[in-house]
């Protein structure tokens, strides 16, 4: 017998995009999928978003809440379930648009410039680039104005100033008193946060999915595997983006225009007056919230995709 020695085979550095994103996921179909995915997950997880924002807005020298559970229980006692959904209307609709822009940008970037022409796969570096592009797109087109309104309304309830009747009233009053730019306060830290979020989350979800599915191709559309990988990827992204999120929340608060000259001034004041820990306020509830929203989004998207593929 003659044995031929073959050189060792090195694994390709390329990987698929999201396990459930295909070359057909472009155009109107992705827009609808993203909108339905975002609105659903926002409704299910909004109370954690509300608590996170309250903890970020409170004074660190004289805090109103001792933590996540204390904030939840006091809000429930004073305002009921309605209080935990204060500002939710604009957030739910905005989350639909946010994920519409996120998935639309990501899938189109992947299919237009990201995939290797020969293999049809995506390198880790291009996955990061496409994720960052998706994050910047959603920050500019949806996240910044939505987060501004949500933060103003929840801050108004915390202060008991009664300035806004709800999200719609807040939009009208902000536009009237500050113009369109009033909805874009904190735009720079939001773009930094969302760009970093998706640059980390998209490739991390792919890596975690590959790990927990053991490379099983039949699990690509499985919502449990995709959701689990999305949850862990969301938690991981919080570590790198919490400081930007804290500065963003301060910049979008009701008193920000009197307190801060801009994003850098806000960050410097937080560091000087409250120390480095202020940049990680609300990190635990945000990790819970981001993990949940990310996990639900990654679980819902393939399910909604499957349903829409039957009618579109």
C-alpha cells in the first residue's frame, strides 16, 4: 500500500453572516422583518429599559433608588404598571424603525460589499464593518430621536414636573421649543454606542452560535440557538458601550441643556464630580435589558422571516 501525505488543512478565516441571513434578505422583506422584530421585543422588555434609564438619571450623591429592584418596586407602588411603560409608545414604534434600519443596513451591506465573491461567506473583519455600518445607520435614522423622547418623558416623571403628557406631547413641545436639533441631543455618544454595539454584537453572535450549535447546519433557523447566542452577545456588548450609554442618557435628560455644553463637557463633569463609577451606572439592568432584547430579536427574526417568506 502506498500512503500519500497531504498538507494539513487550515480552516478558512471566513464565516457566514448571521446564521439565518441569506442572499435573498434584501429590500422590502428585510424592512418588514426588522420592524416587526423590533416592535415586539421592545414591548416585552420596556420595563427593564425604563428602570435602566431611571438609575442613570438619578444623582449619584443623593440617589433615589438603591438598585434595580428598588426602582421597579417604587415605580410600581407609585404609578403601577403604567409607570413602568412611561414613554413606551415612542420606544416601541422607534424600536421597530431601529431594527428596520439595523437589519436593512446589515443585510444589504453584507450582500453588496461584504460577501466573498467565490465562497459567498463573510470574513470576521467584514462582519465587524457591516455591523458597525448597521449601528451607525440605526443611530442616525432612529435611535437618537427615539431615545431623546424616551429619556425626556421618563426624566419628567422622575422629577414630577408634569411637563409632558406622553411621548407625542413631548415630541411636539421639543420641536416647538428647540427645533429638530432638540431631538438629536446626545447624537455623538449614541452613534458611538450603536456603532460599537453592532460591531461587537453581530460577529459575536455568529461565533457563539457556531460554538453552541457545534457547527450543525440544520440549526441555522432555530430560534432557541439564535436567541441564546444573541443574549450572550448582547451582554458582551454592554461591557464596551456602557460609558457611552451613560453619557447619552445624561445628554438627553431634561436639564442637560442647562448643565452641559456638549458631550465632552458632560463626560468630564461626570468624571470630576462623580468618579469613574458614574460611567457604569445602571450596567446590571442594562445588561439584563440588552441581553433580553438582543436574544429576543435574534430569536424572532428567523421566525418572522419564515412566516413572511410564505406570503412575500
